[in-house]
C-alpha cells in the first residue's frame, strides 16, 4: 500500500488528519503502517480512524482501495509530501514540493484626488447642499 499525503486537516475530536490518494494496495482501519517523512526516516504507527470522501462529505469507513482519496487520523508529526506505506514495502513515493507562502505590501502616501477630504464634506459637495 502506498499513499502520498497532499493535504493536512484538523478535527477537534481526532486531531490532525492526513489527506491523500492511495496509489496501490488497500488500507484498513487499525492497520499498522510506516510513515516515510522528508528526512527519509521511517516510523511505525497505527491508523486509528479512516475516512473516505463521498462528494464533499467525509464519512468514516473500514476499508479503502487503490484510487480512493482518504483521510487518516492517528499519525503525529505528518506533513504534506510524506508517504504512508506498508510495513513490508516501505519505499517512499516521490515527494511533492510546496512553495512557501509569499506576501508583498507597498506602503505609500495617499495621492488620490480626495486625499484629506471627509466623507460628509464630499457628499455635500456632490449633492449641492450647503
């Protein structure tokens, strides 16, 4: 079984959820799995909850097969790009790269024609009231 984690979610009851697509094999609730992180380290853990997606709904399920998009709970320290595999075949899938968020801000002086005008003065001038 091989699953590539493509998204992370959080649930107040079960904690962090790893969302991804199963590329091969099948997965059951309660299975022991191996987590291959970005450093190449393998960690053995157990799937405590398994959720499948039906439309936009997330429903708890007992088993998922290849091609299914699932959410797994009970895996601490999981990140986007990690691979979840069987204990027997723990070769990770190619890791996906996620760019860091970027933000750009420009601070400058207000140079608009209405700079310094109050709203009530502006509306009075437009409406022609004195």
